[in-house]
């Protein structure tokens, strides 16, 4: 069977690239989901030019016109949740339930930002000078470049593209190389929902080839990026000295603290869902379990017993708890970190390759790790959790705050004083009490601290900060 060839979309039209790259199913790499026609520098420049040309017209539309497009697109995404969820599970490898959930989230985000477009974002302010009136208005930035990772192929693009469009910006969107099909569908849906040509452009291509043109083109007013710390830093360095607005959401090393006062069942579920859900390939995954001495052994026993019934297999098969790792190089990275953990003295439980064809890995625990172990400090991005035993709550807080990628942190405790103190003391951008570190709402700010984030927060009520610029106007009205 010949595969569908997906191309970049520039000014509303297909824009073929210079090379082809297969989009492979990580559950069965012989299954070619689609073929991406990979763009190059020429595609990137054409896409930015198209977005720049379309900007004045789109910026002049009314909030209602923008809201209607986003709402229509959201309705289509929701109506096609089963089909798009199947595609996402097939190309990225999360389970069907997780993939469908992500698609529904994307639909909700589009509809949420349809509403946001209609909300008032300006202010009228009394001047300190008699006879002067002040207004503070929010205006679009211009062309926004959106660059996204592979682990949330539709939700992350939606939470960047929807606010960019809602506030009147035009967009050039570059998805990760591993997930072109979900990205292409989202762009197709938005364009058919009524976007004028050039308002939303898609560039399929390698970051190393198209990245610098997409971020450094003089017509690009802002770059919103989600991905690794390494790539984020490279973009920031390349843009140093320029006035381009930059928002970076990067890696996470997220601790889950479990104290002696925790409900054991809640703690086991928080760790298993937070650590191994979506194959542990979430920036908010609970990748370091910090357990106080009195609960450590019972907790580890509870997690091992829960994982004994954990089914790893084809992402689209029924009754599966965890799909494959996204590709061979990520699988090698997971195994490399497990080998380092063992060499540094940890007792590695699980972590064997499973099956013959797909990139399947058994969930793994690195027992006896410390906060200084490599596996507790660096982002693995797989179904791998390091387990750190500490004496008491105070030591647990210090261990949780040892992370340098402070995206999310959680605590399981039934003690109100511990819960309240942890919420204040945590260095993370998001704190969860008796919940997994992963799993967030879309109408509130999202983001981390330390090496994990740069620039204004994303999502919900925070999005207006990045996707608009404010103008303060003074008017001396005079006397009638
Ligand atoms: P990555 O940094 O390798 O790639 C991200 C994107 O950047 C891709 O689209 C890639 O093509 C592009 N890119 C690569 N080089 C570039 C360059 N020089 N200029 C511009 N773009 C370039 O990340 P990944 O492997 O796709 O995703 C995994 C990473 O994403 C993890 O570190 C994870 O923690 C992070 N992540 C963070 C969040 C968050 O919100 N904090 C959410 C999801 C994933």
C-alpha cells in the first residue's frame, strides 16, 4: 500500500519539500503511517513571508471572526476524536485512551481560546493629570513561530496556535519530525474552518535545517518553543541581541514526595500514573520518587505489585496500560540511563526490552538512588523512575528542590501542615497534592522554573502575556 505524502502548507497551498521521510509506527516500525515531504530553507522563508503578508488582514479581523474559526475547528477536532486519537496513537505510541484524551484536550483548547478572543483584555484608567484619559490595549505581535516536540503531537500545537490566532497573530508552525501526521491534520482543520491563506502555515522539516530561518527571519516577531533544554538554549543564544520575543518550555525533572503520612493506595497510583503514563514521555512525568523512611518499603512493594499487572503492548490494542517508547534512539537513551544507574550503585528493577518488533520497554525502578545520582538529575524521558529514600519530611523537601528543571512537583500526604508547607516551599512552577505530577488543566497558567522555562507562562489566563503586546494611550480630551 502506498502511503499518504504529507507536505508543508504555505499560504493555504501544498508546498512540496526536497526529501521524503517516513512517519513510522513505534509499535510496529514496518507500518508507515505517512511520508513527510521535508521542507528546507526555501520552505521556511516562504512560510514566514506568507505569514507576514497575511498579518495586517488577520490583525484587522474582529474578535468574533477569530472566535468563529477557532470554535468551528474545535468542534471538528472533538467530532473526530476517535479517528484522530487512533492516528496519534499510531504515530506517537501513547495508548488509544491517552491519545483520544489528548485530542479531546486539543478540541477543548481551541474552544477555550474562541471564548478568550471575545473577552475584554484592555483597561481604561484614570490619569494622575486632570483632563487626560488613559487606555491600555492589547495588540497582536505579528508573525509567531511555533516549534513543538513529539510527545504531545496535537495538544501542544493547539495550546500555542490557538492563542496566537485568537489575539490576531499569524503563525508558522514547525512540528517535531516524528509526528507530522497529527500536525498536518490540525492545520488542515484550522484552515478549512475559515482561516484566510497564510494566517497559519505548516513547515515540515528538520530543526537543524529550518530552525534558524524560522526563528531568526527578521519578519518573525515571536518564537514559542517547547522541547529539550539543549535546543531551547540554542534558540535563545541565536536570538541574543535581537528583539524577538521568546517563550521556552523545556525539560522537567519532577519529584513526587511520599511521606509517612500518605495514603499508600493514593501514593502508589500517583507514582504509577505520573511515572509510567504515556510511557513516561511527559515533561511533567514523576521521574524521581522521594520516599520517607517509614513508608519506603511498603510503597516500593505496592508499586511493584501494581506494575506486575501492567500491560505493555501495541498502543492501539485493547486493555493496554502502556505503549512503546517513541523510537529506537529514545529506547537506547532509556537503557543507557538504566545502565548508568546500575553502575552508580542503584538496584534496577525491570527495564527489559519486550517483544521483537516495536520499541517496547518494561517499566523500570532504580532503587537506592540518591539525589546526586545521574538518573535523579538528568531527564530520561522514558518509563524510568529513580527512588530516593530520605529520613524525614525536611529531607524530602530538600531532595525535591534539588532538581534544576523545576516544572512540576508533587506530594502525597494526608497531613495538612505538610501539604500546605510543601505548596509554599516547592521550587517548581506547578505543585500537586495527592495527584500525579503530570495532568494539568488548560484554563490556568502552565510552566516551570529554573532550567525548565523562559519567558511568560503558557495557556489559560497567562497566554495574553506572551501573544500580545500592550499599548498605553494618553488622550487630552479638552473641554466640550
Ligand atoms: P527537541 O528539543 O529535540 O525538539 C523540539 C523541536 O525543536 C522539534 O520540532 C525539533 O525539530 C526542533 N528543533 C531542533 N533543533 C532546532 C533548532 N536548532 N532550531 C529550532 N528548532 C529546532 O525535543 P523533543 O525530543 O522533540 O521533545 C522532548 C523534550 O521536550 C523533552 O526535553 C521534554 O521535557 C520537552 N517537553 C517540554 C514540555 C514543557 O511544556 N515544558 C512539554 C513537552 C515536552
